[in-house]
C-alpha cells in the first residue's frame, strides 16, 4: 500500500497555506489523507460537509490525495488507516508550543506513528483560516489567500 500520511486540521476553510503543505507533503508520501476533524470546541463558519467539498475541489488535481472527516481521536484514526505519519504545518514561533504539546501527547498514545512538520512557505507565514474569515467578512479581496472555490464560498456566506 505504500506510505500513508494523514494531514489533520479544521480547514475552516482551506487556505493556500494549507494547500502548500498538502502539495509538498503529497510529493514525499505515497498517499495522503486530508482529514477534517470536528471534535474541537471551535464554532466553525463552514459545516464539515462544506469543508470537505471545498477541500475536494481544491485538491482535485492531486492524484494521491484523498479527503475525509472524523470525530475520533487523531491517533486512533491514524492507526485504523494504517498511517505511517502525521503531517502538520508550522508558521511562526507561536505555533510551536501548541504543536509540541499535541505531538508529545500523540507520541505517548502511539509511538509508531511519527509526526512531521513542514515549514510554511514564506508567502503564507501569516495566513490562517481565521484571518481569512475576518477579512472576508468585510468583503476584502482574499483571492491571493485561498483557492477560487473558497473565495466564492466566502462571498456567499457573507452576502
Ligand atoms: P487546527 O485547528 O488543527 O490547527 P488548521 O486547519 O488551522 O487546524 O490547520 C491545519 C494544519 O495546517 C496545521 O498544522 C496548521 O499549522 C497548518 N497551517 C495552517 N495555515 C498554514 C499556513 N499558512 N502555512 C503552513 N501551515 C499552515
């Protein structure tokens, strides 16, 4: 089956920063599953179904990338899928502490699945889904920050 990586996140909605991580990660692994996790205590703008649909459209050209969702514990999910690795993106130093805590806990839960971090592309180091939602609310131009489908979906949400 080859080496499978899981790229977990909220993806509310997917941005060009996420896509960059997904594209680069998919070159290193045989297969990647981008999984929308909805067990977090955030109140999302897009439903899980909408987030999946946007991710599917944005990754349509990546042949070894699949999109899924889960409300399980990440490490349980990864084990069931027989994943080799978890891929996360790192932006600024501010991401580091949070990611380190999660990764330490995940390693405790299952030390056979390794977490890999990819440094953001400089262009996207200040890009987050929440920033995009904030500016889209005021109808600012987000065309450089998100895929076309997401830009349209945001316009619909905020009209
Ligand atoms: P979570 O709520 O789990 O942090 P997100 O959807 O916000 O989920 O992010 C998913 C992953 O993508 C995380 O590893 C996050 O650090 C990474 N990520 C988000 N935005 C960027 C970006 N602009 N550049 C690189 N990685 C990013």
